[in-house]
C-alpha cells in the first residue's frame, strides 16, 4: 500500500490539527477548499463555540449525505503515547494519532471517494452533501442537532446518510450500524428526614425507603426487544447520600441512572413507568430527566442494500447489521425521515492512548464509499 495514497495524505493533514472538542482547528476550512474545487457550495453554520459546515453539490433530490465530526476527545497524558498524538505517524501498517479512527480517517475517505466519484460522474443524479460538526464529542448541543434544525426549518430533506463512525469490529466493513438504542438519564432525588441514628423513630432514612423501589426498577422488564434491538436496560451509575458523619441519617438520597431503550418503548412510557414505581413505594421524589437521543432503525432498503453490496464488492465480506453500542449523531438525522447507517473503520482503539487505523483500511473505506455513491447516484 502506497504511503502516498490521497486518503492517507488527507487523514494525516487532519490529524495534525489538534481539534479537541469543541475546537475545529481549521479542519473544516481545509475540507471546504477541497469541496469547493469539485463543485460544492459551502454554508458554514457556527453556533456558539461550535463550528459546523453544511456543503452541498446539486439542488435536486434525492439527497445523499456524509455526516461526521472534526472534533476529537482529549489525548490524555501525551507521554504515554508511542508517538505524539497530533503528529500523525505511519508505523507497522497503521496511521497513529488522535482521531485516526474516530473519525478523521473516515472524513478523509469521504472526501477522496467524492473526488473520484465526481470526476467520473460529474452529472450524477440528485445531490450530495456533507454535514460536519466540531461538537460530536462534546455536549452535542450546538452541533449536528442545530444544523438539522436549520435544514428542517427550510424543508431541506436528507434521503440517505452515512455517518462515518468507526463501526467495524475485526475487518473494515464487517459491521454497519443500521440503528441505535435510545438513551435517557435520570437524576433522582429522594427526600427523607435527617436525624441521629440512635433515634430511628425521629428520622426517615431515604436510603432504606428507596432500596425496595431501586431493586424493583433494576428488575423491571421494560420490553422484550425485537429482531434488531436487545431488551431495554436500566442501570444505576451512582448513588450518593450522607453527611460525612456515621451517626447521622441523611436527609436525602441522590441516584443517577440511565436506560438504553429499544424501539419497543418510548421515552414518555419510561418516565411514566418509573414514576409509577416510585409512587407505589410512597416516596417523596423528584427526577431531572435528560434525553440524549431517541431509538432509530433503518431497515432493509436502498441505503442498506447499497452498503451491503459495496462492502461485498470491495472486501468480499457479508456485513452484519447491528444496533449495539452507544449513541451517535445519527440520532439527530434519522427522525427527519432519512435512511441512516454508520459505516467506518475498526473501533478497537477509539478514545484510547495510541489510537490508530490500518492504512490499508483507509483506502478500502474510501473505495466502499465510492461504490455506494455509484450504486445510489451514478448517472
């Protein structure tokens, strides 16, 4: 594999820019130059501290979109890296650096696939777009969700969307994500009455009061899942109470929990069922809810078929459809009616010290993306 491949060169350029969320470090400006050269119209959409880019080629439907993020997570202790995290390094057939797999490698593959496709099919059907944000690794308030809101307000609809998240497990293209579970978190406060442990008749211990309800919540069968999703899961991540003294019953208990939910249940149903359980135990409670994303699913159809066929053509693999894992920005795009899948490199080292991606896989990924474009938009 030539070290001078266009995808590798672009990935190195992007990795060299320390775009720790929400910083973009000039990545989108550089990408914009490449996109303008092949006929894209650029529309920067900055919101607060976040840099976003909407780029489009064509005005007609259907609209194909590559979605990704230029921001990366912090490197952690740089002295623990084999090579400096923002000095892209080629060793042992891998490109090393923060963002190599998540997801500057994918963005580089987006661009080179587009450049080749447009050169061969300058009068392609429909339109092509890119939605690039610097807020995916951050609080996700002013990134993709704000861009989608803007597009929806002017009825600009995405038909098909590939999110370049690192979806692969052992070989590039062996897994694509055709959906994601929803995620909702609760910050629960249960009130009691503080007092001396030696006078139990004068206190109401919120820990004791809450324990049966928390046990019931942890054992609740929320749904049975379905063909694409495992059953909804409830997990407590933190419990805190106490005054710091061993002889004082605390006046309140705080519990942090999360549910990853399937398409068999809604966030509204979850809230109602949690409230019913807490009320049944006659607790004095309050919950602050945070909905991180709705569950979504892209079933068999034109986009999934094109991805499957392209992966088979380039790698010989029969890809697996999966909805496992955390959330992605696809959760903001799917509710608009778009078909959405995540397809990217192997995810084994993402967010870790010594993040890296196979150099050969970068070129395979670019070729897969190009073949998908051919199958959906070739004139």
